[in-house]
C-alpha cells in the first residue's frame, strides 16, 4: 500500500493521497476502511491458498 500511495497515479492509494491534500477526510476515511476490508478479506483467502498449493 505504501508503494501504491507514493508511486501510483490512478489507484486507491493515489486517491487517498490526493484527497488528503485538500482535506477531504470523509473520502480518506472511507478509502482506508475499504483498504482494511480488502486486507481482512484477502488474508484468509491467501492462507487457504498457501496451505493447498504449498503444503510443505
């Protein structure tokens, strides 16, 4: 996420960075909640995939 915020120009991280410059805190908070939900959702999916694909 850090690389996306500093290097991207069109992704969610770039939107957070650009909006925070203009004090659009409502958009920043919603965007951070979205990032958190994506992280919480992807963690069990990746753990399951890792157990199935790389059993060692």
